[in-house]
């Protein structure tokens, strides 16, 4: 399998937004969707080709452990998710990805 792009590569290579939000969405969309999008997105706002998320919380390994994670999601190739966990004071990292139709789980490893 070819080396899939890392989280940073996926983010850095995202194309710039070309389309902008149309304040008059298609009539076949449900009224609640049209109203919500009209409220949540400014007319003419660029429509993103990628999103970068940061998260934290607890994840269950054998017990609930604190974790932090970051994810890049792109419409065209896919996503990369990478996380760090402290498990009994040991720093552990792992990642999942689905890029260009190929899935890969890096599992958990000691940092």
C-alpha cells in the first residue's frame, strides 16, 4: 500500500474554496434546512473543501482515559484522525485514516 498522506499534508494540500454559499438554496430542500443554513452561514461565505477539528475527552481502553485528538476531513480524498491517550501514566498515540478509498489503522503505540 502506498504511504497515505499525514494529517498535515491532507490539510496543507486542500484546495481553496471556489464556490460560495447561495443565500437562496434550492426549493426542493426542506424549509427547516433552508432556514437553518440561512441562519448559520453568511450569504456569500466560501464553502470549505476541508475542515480541521480538535477534540478532547475520555476514551475507553480498559478504563476511561483522557485523550486529545485532531482530525482533518476533506471531501475528495478522505480523512486522517490522530489521538494521544494517557493510559496508566503512559503516553500512547494512534491514528485512523481513510484516504483515496484505502483504510489504515495505525493502532496504539507508546510515545
